[in-house]
């Protein structure tokens, strides 16, 4: 037995085992000391890999020091040790030799194999989704060592902790109600990243493979979890971190972070499929003013277009989009329009003609342009893998920006299709390599968002506002997301919390659900509880489907309107705090809405907490999500919490019973918090955002706030013009707020970075 030193230091190790891996080798690369990439490299000389998710700037910066003992190779970075066995199994240890992650053989193999005929029969009867395809090319199985919890995986249904369930990544427009049924678990987004958290360690796995992939997190076998690819290469990252936040920082250092949004995008958005004319839109805008409900955006769904032709408008119903947007602008409201990828196949329609002439559409196997159907009927689909096509599409967004449109909502980009799914062999040859639909499907929405982002940036010079339904890892760099077609049912209100939290844990912090529910008819009670539950949602939009009951704030009675107004105003009050969280997120990837486990990792009570969330680290929201309920149990973690509704101080580390009649959402502020807020404002125009109030919530209302618990409290607040990219050249301010009883109003405001000229006209303080 020899302990052989291969080389002192190297960025990667390549191993081969022809019996196990016939035509490829396995490359283990140190991206950083904490991030390891494990990748099969086919023997094919022409192989080159392009990631759709990663930032262009990614470089492998880590170094392994490598040794070999018998047939096991040990590669060590400054923080982890990777042991690669002859069997190609990989075990990873921390610096102290604790096992973090280990490959294993599953205790149970696949459930009985079905014949193709049986599978077809099951599909016909609807017992098996079209997305199921268990012919894996590579599958990795890892041990569940102890009490691991699993978080992330994007918009998947079910609970915060994904342990015990299995999931498919295959972007799907599933019209059925989205429930936790795992066989049918594919939704609109594919974010093949999850966090494994247990008391001794936390790490993330990012499987960067755009084909259909599978995740089994202790479902088939309680002692292991696995992930599998159906095609392409095995290509995953092990991301080590001291805690969940460190893992998210690592993941977003690879895939990118949501850039700072325009300030108005954090305001309230009103949508409906569809507002049918400019008069109707103006009436909606007037109602916001008349009923004193703040609003920053109205969305136009597909009916604003001429026969659903993208980059056109119906001149009869919307005679002058530009005039409409300027009329709304006078009221401080922006106009956002939907754009789908399906282009109506009609000679003489300029987008179709240009697309054909420019070779911009995806092709069928025989080289002809591929057709399917969506809203406009017979349609063709841009090949967004092509740089030229993305630039062409980006230029087309000028039609909208020239008409005063402030944001673009990208829909149906899974891509959805009405004439059956796209065959796997539809060709996307845009980047010079003929890639088939089965490889591009999961990044189609991602690439469309990228094109839209580039277009808005070029045309407006402002921070682009894009919303998308379908996306992939890394889409956060270009777009915000919403969770698609939920329904006006209580289970979907409940689902909103784990879904938004897992999106944040998956690098997509600027997310929202359709408030009030999209499909089916909402009720006054459901709408009231929905606006309460989502009152801190970064994307804050009410949207509903055609033929459903109207659900604008005034659509019901006075009492519902009053509740709705109260929570929209609450949202506006805390926008300076939400914007600070956006700033923090843009630097770190740490989400705005956080599961309790992110801030209280060692508290066993919060591992499975599905019905509460934190906004940053200072605000805890525990909404009512059950029909008829007027009280609920709330878990408050360690510390002092201030009941936002009554001002009462409550000791945490326990469950309390909280009474919450229909107009009350249980909200708690962490003792010692300093929070920047706005006074009562109707929208986020420049004039309305010139006054700031700094609220201080001392832990103890009877004691002087200079006491021990509050002494070290300070808060950093970010301010810029909320619009363009000047902040990147240093045009922003950072304020350090702290409180002391020596000053008249207690507040000390220091400008620690002074780069933006338009300072607040007035800053006042309130001690709560
Ligand atoms: C899709 C979208 C929905 C939109 C509708 C019409 O169902 O998810 O939000 O209203 O299409 O465009």
C-alpha cells in the first residue's frame, strides 16, 4: 500500500473507469474552495459545454491538493476534502473530517419496470404524465445521513421541505390545480438546485443539465436521495456553506443575482385577462384614485393585441397606446404588456415576414419552419438560442417602449402549445450547433427573458422590468417571476408561502403569485386573506382569468375594500425596507422573503414551517390561510417580538395563539429592529418618495432604549434614483441609522456613502 502524492496542487482531477463509464471520464474541478464541479466528459473530441445558466465570467479559481491511497484519490481544498473511489463514488468531508455527502447504492432499485404498451395505456387514461420518462442516462444516489431537510427546486408544489417527495424538471403549463401530487409535479420552471440542510452541515447541489431531469429526495428509498439526467452530460456542483445563506451566496455566485429593480416595480400591480379597452383601463386607474388604494402598474393581457399578434395593438379597442400610457403616467401608473413567444403564421404580418426572412424560427426535422398553435392559431416560434434572433426580438420591444410601455410580461414560454407538445426533435440551431427541443425546452423561457431584458435595457436605458412564467437557473439576472395559473382556492393561498420561499431559496427572489387567485371565482374572505398573506410579496400583483368573477379591490363590499386598502398601504409603507432587501440580495443572493429556518437554523421547530415567513430578518408574517379561521397558532423564534397590531412585546421561543379576525394579519417585528418606511403615499413617483420615516422597535417598551439589548442596533439604508444604472457608477447613498436617548428624537442618521444628490427632503423618527 502506497500513499502516493500525484501533484501538489491542481484545479481539477480526471478519473476513468471504462467498465462503469464506457465512453467518458469524470472530471472533478475546484471552482472555489467551497464549490466543486463534477462533470462527465465524453471521449468525443468535439465535445464542448456551454452552460445556459452560468455567468459568462465564471472561472475555476480553486485549487486541489491531490494524493492517492490505493485506488482512492483524495483532493483537498482549503475547506473540503473530496474522496474519489475506483467505483467513481464520491464522498465529501469538511475540514474536520466530518462526512458531508456520500454517494451510495440505493437500498431499493427502481419500482417495477413497465412495458411501453402499459405506459401508453396509463398515459391515455391520464394516470401518468407525458413528462415521465425514466430512461436515465446518469443517475447519482447519495446517502441521507441523518435529519436532512431539502429546500429549493424553484416553483414546485408541496411543502417547504421537499424531503420524501420526487420531482421532474420539465417546464409545463399544467392547467390542473397545482397540488402536491408529485407524479404530476412538473410546473412552469426548472431550477435544478436544492439545499441539503441538517444540524451538522449545509450544502447545495446544482445539476446544470437542461434536458428533462429527475429528483428523488428520499421518496423511493428513505435512506438516500438521487438526481438523474435523461440526456446530455452529468454536470453538477456541490456547493458547501456554513449555513443556508452561504450556500445561496455560492449558488448565486455561479448563476447570478437579481439586479436592483426600478423602485415602482415594488408597488402594487393590477391585472386582468383582459382589460378590453383604453376606457376600461382608465376607469380602473381612476378607481384606484377614487378608492384611495395605491397602485403603480396596470397590466394588459393578450386582448390588447391585434388578433394576438405580438408587437401589435388592436386599434379599435386601444386607439392610441402611447396616449393611454401618458394618461396613466399623469396618475403615476405604469403600463405593462404581455408578450408570448408564438408568432402568428400569416404572410403580410411584419413580425412573421421579418422572422422568415431573417431565419429566426425553430425548424422541424425536415428543415421547414416548425408550426404549432397558441392564442393566434397557427404559430411559429423564435429560436432564442440564436444571438441574432435574440437581438431581433430585443429590437422589436421598441414597438412597446415607444408606446410608453414600462415592462414586459412574458407568458406561454415553456413553450406552451395547443396542438400537442413540441416533438423532441424540433431543431434550434441558433448558436451554430443543432440542438433539439429536448435540450432547449427548459431554457426557452430563460432565453426569451434574456432577449426581452436586453431589449428593454437598450431601448429605455432603465432597469428592465420583465416577468416570466417559464425559466431556468440563472433567469434571475433578467427577469422576475410569477407562479402562473393558480386558482381562487384556499389550498393555493396556502401553497403561495412555500412556493415563494422556495423560489427565493432557488435564487429567484423577485417573485409573486396571482393575488386573489387566477382561475375560478374568489370570495371576499379569500381575497382579504390573500392580500394579507402576500402583503410583503416583492411582485405584488392581483390577476384573474377571463370569465371569472372580478377581483379588483372594490369588486366586493366596503369591508373588503377597507381590508384590501389597509394591506396595500402596509406594503407601500415598508417599500424602503423591501428596496434595501433588494439591494442586499443584488450583492449576496440572499432572498427578500425568507423561511424561518434561514435565520434560525438550529431551531428544530422551523424546519418544516410552511405557514410563516420572514421579510429580511426583522418582520415575521403568520397569515391566516384557512377559510373561516379567526385565530391561529404562531411560532415565534427566540427573542422578543413586537406584535405589529397591538405593540405588545412577546417573548419568543414558543407557540402562541393569536386572534386574527378578518381584517387582521398577524405580523411581528423583531425586537431591536430599525426599519425605514414611507408615509402614506398613492404611488412610488419621485415626489412621493422624498420623505422617510425611521421606525425603531426597542425590545422593551418600558426600558430606556439605550439598554443592553438595543445598544448595538444600527441599520444601513440604501437610496438611489430607483430608475436607471447610474448607481453602478456610484450614484447612491448609504445611511447608517441608530438610536440614542441623548438626541431629541433619538435618531442618528449618518451618511456613510454620499453619491446621490437627491437626498431625502425630510427624515423623521418614530419610536414604537
Ligand atoms: C396564461 C397566463 C395567464 C394569462 C393567460 C392569457 O394562462 O398564465 O396569466 O392571463 O395566459 O394570456
